[in-house]
């Protein structure tokens, strides 16, 4: 998963502090990792299940993605749940 390995891994290697108790830090890490995932050349090949998870956790949050990017990358997942 590029989101975890490349996104969060690069932040960790760069020494960017992380504290899940601090919402500003948590969402900043999530935003950077989500952007790396959706702008990857592999995005079209990502499974629907993972896209749904990513949308539910990060993609639906306005701070992480503006509305135009949410619709571009996650439009069909907005309000749609995979069992």
C-alpha cells in the first residue's frame, strides 16, 4: 500500500513528527499520504475495496481533499459502501 509505505514512510524517514493525539499532526500526515496515493501512476489499478477504505478514512475529509479532487478520485465512493 503506497499510502502507508511511501506516504507515511517518507514522513517518518524525513523525521516529521507524528502524534495521533494531535489532530493537526494526524490529518497532515494523512493528507500527504493520500495525495501520494491518488497521484500515483498505480491509482487506476488500486482495488475498489482499498479506494473505499481510503475514502472513508481520509478522502471524505475536506481538509485532506477539496471537493473537486474528492469527486475526481472518489466520486463513486461518496455515499457508496462496499460490503
